[in-house]
C-alpha cells in the first residue's frame, strides 16, 4: 500500500544490517513527489535510503527516475514524456546490485501492482531480477486483506516471500493482537519484526524492533575468517 512506512522499514532494515557488520546499498528506482533543488529533483525517501548506504553511491544511482508531481509514478512519467517500463529500470537496479553489498534493499513505490507503462507493473522489475521480497504490512483496519492478497500475488509471480514486517501505523486498531495473530497465521513467511508507532521513527529506533537473523544473510567478515581458519 502507500503511506504505510515502506521507507521507514527499509531504512531500519539497512541500519540493522549495518549494526550486524554488513555493507549496505539501496535503490529506489522510481519516485514521484520530488522536490526541485539546485542539484536536481530529490525525493526524501530516496535520500533517507542513501543515508543508510555504507557503499559510496550517488543520488542518481539510488533514484534514477525522479518526478516532481506527487502522483502515481506512471502518470508522473507520462506527463514529462518518459516511457516508464520494467526494462528501463532493470539496468539501474542491476548497477546497484553489482556493487556487491552484503545487504541491498530495492524499495518499491505504492503496492505490488503499481502500474508502469502499458500493462506492466513495478512487480515486473522484481520478477525480472528474481528478487526475494519483504512485505511491509501497515497494520490498521483492512490490512489483513491487503497483506494476504499481496502475498498471494508475490508467490504467484514466482518470487520468494522472504519475510514480512508489521508496522503499527494505527496503534488504536481494534483487536490489534488478534489481527497480528491472524497475519502470522495467514502469511506464508516469517515475521521479521513488529514496529510500534514511534514518535521519532529513526532508522536506529526501527532497527531495534527488527530481527535480521530470521533472513538468510551473509555472515560478518570476521565470522567468515574464523570459519576459514577452522
């Protein structure tokens, strides 16, 4: 969905990876709602991701397609005459993946079926690259239906649902614990963490609620050395 904390969670994941001694990189291949600055269009979400990258990356590498209007990306692209397709996004994302970071996050926009040009969706980018998916569930009324349908679509597209994060966007959700239990029962992947509504949602604060040990991550460099010596 939109406005449910994807960037907040993505930054928390990157911070948690950094704390585990892993190198990090990120990409937000397309972003709308960008601010015009002397150096060009800049998106606050992409800048937040860039701040969590330990590898040297330029803004343009993280966010190659930036659009000013705060509307659906395919509409923003159409207004400036850009044909936004999965093919145009694959190259820039592969470029970031080729940097070889231990942990790289590619953040989407909106939901799993956000449109691109023609009949394509942003999910076609993940499919083309074979990326495992972390689903951010904005916990509020209606989230179970959204989450289960998204998980079904991800699996039907042939991708691995590596895990999901419960981001409590509405702490006053009726029967909160029961809803979280239902999500755990219905989603075919482990819960990486439960992030409460934070007054100051910094990457450090979010990372403290995430458990990357649930994911299949590379070992720390010093752990790899010990393994070789043994």
